[in-house]
C-alpha cells in the first residue's frame, strides 16, 4: 500500500513537470488552449489524476487530495498568467482602429496681400514688364533728390518718414526703384517694382505706417500718355474684369510732367457705397510722364527718350478685390481673417 501511495505522489509530480514544460514552451494563445485541453479539461491529465484518490489508502487520501488540488490551482494560475502576458503584448494592435478618420494638420495660407501682389506681377509680366527690386532703407538721394524733390520742397511734407543717420530714410514710395533701374540699365526700360514702403502716418481705416506699392516705369522712344492710359486700363480690366472703368484726373508730382491721379470704378457700379464713400470711384494712385529733370539725374537723353511712370497702393487693390473696409486688418495677424484666404485644396 505504501508503494501505491508513493507511486501516486510520483505520478502527480510527473504530470506537474510535464505541465510546466508545456506552459513554458507555449508561444501563442492557441497553444495555451491546447495545454488547457490536455491537462485541465474533464479528460485532461490533471483531471484524470483525481481518480487516484480512490486508489490510495484512506489515511493517505487527504494528502493526495490536497496535493492534487494544489496542482490544479497552480496549473490554472500559470495558464492565466501566461495568457494575460500575451494579452498585454497584443494590446497596441487591438487599440489601432483603421476606420478612424485621420488627424487634420493646419495648413498655412499665402497672405492676401501677397496673393494680390503675385497676381499683379503675373499681369504685368504678361505685358512685357520685368520685375525690379530696391532696398527698403533708401538714400535720401534716391527717395527724394533724384526724383526732383529737393530738400525743403513742400512735397516732402506729404511723405514724412523715419529718418536714419547718414541721410538714409525708410523709403516712402517705390519710385526710388525707377532711379536705381535707370542708373543701371539703358533704355528701353519696362519694369514694375513691388515693395514695402513707410510713412509717418497715424493708422486709421485707410492709413498704415507700413504699406505696399507697385511702381511701373516704361522708357523708350515715342512713349506717350496714351500708352500709360492703355496699360493702366488693360491692367485694371485683367484684374477686375472687362467692365471696370479707369479715369485720370490732373495732379502734381515733382518727378512726372504732366501728372495725374487715376481711379478705378467701384464694385458698387456707381451706386455709391461705404468703400468709395458714395462717389462710385476708388483712388488707386499717381502717374504721369517722366519729368525730363529725372532723366537728367540718371543720364538719359530727354530729347531721344520719353517715358511714363505709375504707382499704386496694393492694399487699396486688395481691399477692392476682397471688399475689405479697414487697411489695419492686413497687419494684425488675426487667424480668423487670414484663414479666409486659404487656397482651395
Ligand atoms: N510715388 C508716388 C506716390 O507714392 C506715386 C507715383 C508714382 C506718381 C509714379 C507718379 C509716378 O504718391
């Protein structure tokens, strides 16, 4: 009998070893299922061991029973442990949901001023104009003197600016690029010069101390005021449509003679609105025939050549185009404003 008892305990230990080996090598939940089936199901090896209880001596039964219960619990907890370690590894895969919509990234947009600028450049490039640039910090000579605006000339008062040492100024208009271009190129010249300008103006709905202009200059033999009117009108129609009208009014600039200011008809079509203040016209900027005195400064022969020049405020044009009634909004960096100018994706 003692032998039988001994053998029973040995058999239990044997199965325990076998079970532990299987659990150790199991590499998937399917293998764990198989281990469970082979050992813990009704006909599994551990379950069948319980039959031994009836075969051992009555005194030994509690010991064998306890050993068996302990083995069953031990087996179950090893299985559970291994299964949950598999679950943990698998978790990230389970959490990934390929049906979720993608994350949206905010897209940048080109500033409305730059969009208008690009459009203006494209139109003039199409009419044979080159694009020139000049510095924002200008010499007093290029900004005023060579444009026939001597020191103490009253027209300087309208273009009060920020003055720097050594007779340098923040340029008040893009007209100095006329001078720089003529200094470095021989006629014929046909160019536009877009860029930032500065004036000591108090900001309000139509003034900003920083603003943008596009200068235009055409110098050749036999250039006339009719060419100027034709080019400005063609530009206006390309930008705003065939229906737009352009009118010229007499004006004065020291660097053009004769001089004019020109207006575009307002999008309210003359009915009168807040943007045109009821007049039906929007002032764009100045223009005229290049003054022979300016040719004198750059060494062009005024007997051989003539030319026209014009300037325009880009904000004005952008305001017209997008029906904006306050210039300051261009410079506030308000996302709610800028977002409206996103390109269509
Ligand atoms: N530079 C002038 C201004 O800013 C505009 C202008 C440009 C006038 C070219 C005539 C010719 O007011």
